[in-house]
């Protein structure tokens, strides 16, 4: 082989090496970005776990509040019936008192 051909081959190999170095640098950049994405995903997984815990706790509290609200409504209904009964009893007593006053 002639020296010119060898120089041409070496030049081409140098060009290929240069392109491979560029590709290697780009792959390093991509790898770095993937590492950043992995870190963010790990962080998000932790946040999601915390959010799930908060939502679960909130749902439990809402259930307790709903039960207490139902008890309050039942108690209010019972008190309404008692007040109605007392009002009727009071009217009956007032009627009796008026009748007794008229008789005197």
C-alpha cells in the first residue's frame, strides 16, 4: 500500500474517531439527563406515597364526620319531635288555665 492510501485511511479513521467521540459525548449527556429524570421520579414516588397517606387519612376523617353529622341530624330530629310535643302540651295547659280562669 502506498503512503498516500495509508494517510487517507488514517485520516478517515481520525474522522470516524472524532464522530464516535461526539456520539460518546451525546450519550454521556443523555445518560446524565436520565439520571436527573430517575432522581425526579424517585422524589415524585416519595411525594405520591405521602399524598396517598394524606388522602387516606382525609377519607377516614370525612367518614367520621359523615357519621357524626348523621348522628347530629338524628338528634336534631328527636329534639324537634320533643319540642313539638312540649309545644302541644303547653297549648293544652294554656287552654286549661284559660278555662279555669273563665270558670272563676
